[in-house]
């Protein structure tokens, strides 16, 4: 294999779009997205054989489309290696920009507001296992359903919770907020952000209430939580803009809103990064 030294890149800042061509104009790739914590990168490569992000092989579809993202807490440089069918290599070093997150400390709370009661632990453990099993199916999807493009899953509303924030309750750090909360009246339609497959329609889960987990292909997924109603079934194919549910306040929720989350495999992605790809 040949590493074209002219094609070695070091990127330390977020980018809007990159297009790079190899010298023979046959081997080429394009990246679009922002290199930042919680960012999502869309890519396509021609004449491609394999793609690696660090030591992890990235899935591609038959046309060379691929996608990858940076977790909320990713700080290390990531090497992107694109190997073409003629054994030429493009190599790119990506350094995600560090973000600042809102950290809220609340003390002297009753314990029931910090940790769930013991009688619910078995139910929560069972539900966690169900979600994990559904996500295994997402890990194995080779179709890039997301090529339909992306859209906001609700119209209007107030952003009541941003990506990445975290609460520390009585000194105990809770899980960061891995999505966006959009406050809207109960019954407001919720739409699929892109084409995909329903991997799980959950009912009456302790934390999520009624929710839908969609698989958009090549490791990309989205989740719609606290729904009043759901209109799809596990295993069903959906299209971008299809009504899949209604805003509610089920599960652990204090009022009607949609919690909208996005992941690339286990990487927690800011949903706003998905919408930014459409700009």
C-alpha cells in the first residue's frame, strides 16, 4: 500500500466542508460536518476498499457512503484512513474542538430524587437490556437509510434542555443530557428525522416512558422519548417526515416535551449537528 504524503492532513478546528481529490482524480473522498465534540461527519469516497477511524473499521455502502461522529467527551485526535482499491491511501488526522457544557449542582435533595427506589431496579435493569439488544441490530445495518436527508422531528417549540448538560445531585454525578428537549403541547406530531427502521417501540419504560428507537443505517440512530402515543411497530420501515408519535410526558418527565437523541454506535451526537448537515 502507498501513502500519498501530499494527502496527509492535520485538522485542529471545526470545518464546514472539505473536498479532496487524489492526484489521479480517480481516488477521491468528501467530508461534510463539524469536527467538534458531539459532531457528525457525512462522507463519500469513490473506488474505496476500506475506511478506518483509528483502529475501528467504518461501514460503507455499495456507493462508498459512510458516516461517523465524535462523542460528547471525545478529546483525542482521530486518524481517518481511506484505503482505495488500487492500494492508494488517504490519511487525515481529525481533532475535535472541545465544548463547554452547563454543569448544575443541586444539594440537600431527598434521596428518591437522586436514585430510583430499590423496588424499581429490576424493572430498570430489564428495560436497559431490551434497549441494548435493539442497539445490537443497529450495529449490523449496512444500508445508508440516512441518505434521505434529515429534518427536525417537530415543528416549533421551545428548547428546554440542550445537549451535553449535566446535573450533580448531592455530590453524585448523573448521566449527561444526551439529546435536545423541545417543550410542546401534548399531542403535537412527532416525525422521523430520516428514513430508517424501527428497532424498538417501547411502552411505559421507567425513564423513557413511551418511545421509539430508529435505525438510520451504518451505525446512526435516533430516539424519541416521553411520547403520548406511538404509531409504528418494531421492525417497521419509516420514511423521513412520517408521523411516528405524539409529544407527551410519559416516563420520568415533568411536563410535555420531546427528548430527541442521536447516536453513532455508542457515540453521543448533538442532534443539532444532524440538522447542520442540511445547511
